[in-house]
């Protein structure tokens, strides 16, 4: 019986913790955060924009500085 109580208490704590962490987030900021992984590749950002209709704030790829090399990882 105590096992069910503690499981319920754990679920309640998790729900309250998530609510506390997301209390100041808006719909727009959550949408922007969900599109962030596509922002570094302009071609992918364009395809995501066409598929979802949401604007992705894409960044231009970083150019190599003179004397530096870009490593592919």
C-alpha cells in the first residue's frame, strides 16, 4: 500500500517540478526552441519551413578563419 502512495507522490513531484521549470515559457518560445536544431543548416531550415509553415531563424554556416581549420566530427 505504501508503494502505491510513494509512486503517486513521485509522479506528483515530477509534474510539479516540470510545471515550475516551464512557468515562464510562452507558446512562441517553445515553438522557437523546437526549431532550434534546424537553425544551423539553411537547406534543412528551408525544408522545415515548407513542411511546418513556421519560420526558422537560420544561421549562416561558420566560415573558416585564416590560419584555422574546421574539423569534421
